[in-house]
C-alpha cells in the first residue's frame, strides 16, 4: 500500500475522527502535538490489550507492561509491537512514527516549538500527501478562516488530520479484533489494497 493511500472507514468512525480533530483544534501548538500523540498512544495500548488475555489473573501481569519502565510503556514500543504482531498495517506504523517524531520535537525543544519549525516541516509535508477527512469547521479553523487549504501549507492542519484519522483507524482495528479474534488477514489486505474489509456492524 502506498503511503499516500488511506484505508476507508465506516461513516460512524469518520464522525469520531471529526470530533477528535475539532478537539485538537482548541489546543495550543504544543498541546496539540503532545495530546494528539498521547491519544494515539492510548489507542495503541487499548488495541494491544484487546489482543492479550483478558481474565483477571492475566490482567495483573499485563498492567505492569504498560506502566513505569514496562516494556510497552512508551509510544515507540507500542508502535513496534503492534506492527510486528500484525495489529496495524505498515502505513499506520509509518504515520505513527511521524506523529511520535513531531511530539518529541515539541516535548524536548529548549525553545517554544511550532509546527512551522524546520524540524517538523519535512515530516508534515509527508503527512500532507494522504487523504484526510475532517469537518469543515476544523478545516476553516486550521487555515485561519480560509476554506481553500491548498492555498497555504498548514502543517498544524495536517498533523491534526493525521492524528484524528490514525487514532480512529486503530479504534476500528480494535473493534475488528474483538469481533474476529484475529485481524492478520485484514491488516495484510489493507497493505495490499489501501482499504479495510470490515462488517457494517463493526462501526
């Protein structure tokens, strides 16, 4: 699947992505970057937990994995584990890595960071190549009141779109995992075609 392709989502998941995009629009640049990354990291944790054993005894062993210095307590470790376990397709892994990279810039910059910083620019241009769907309100706010987002490149806009859609795709994958128990074929199909095969009631 080419990086520019985006898997199709059920209508209800599009609506959830729009709500998330609107929420991030209300944050400062730093808040948007850090909270957006935290949301996707939390969604990955939920996806991984859905794959693991769910009985009460097992949960006592699983919980420490995600806390403190546990092996999957970091965003990076969750991305890697979800990918090698066939829980997310390659394009989602790549986008998560870009979201993580931007988050790290905002979290560790010695001066106030912005989406226009050189350290973010190349990554944001890559994120801008996909098909993003947000509400018209989110689009207008992100572009300073302009509906034509093509007129001026707005890195913040594309970051918000990437977070909203990526987090929602992970949520969809979790719902499919809970329904089918194994989503390896769904993930591999997505990598080949750029779309998900899902049941209508998955949304």
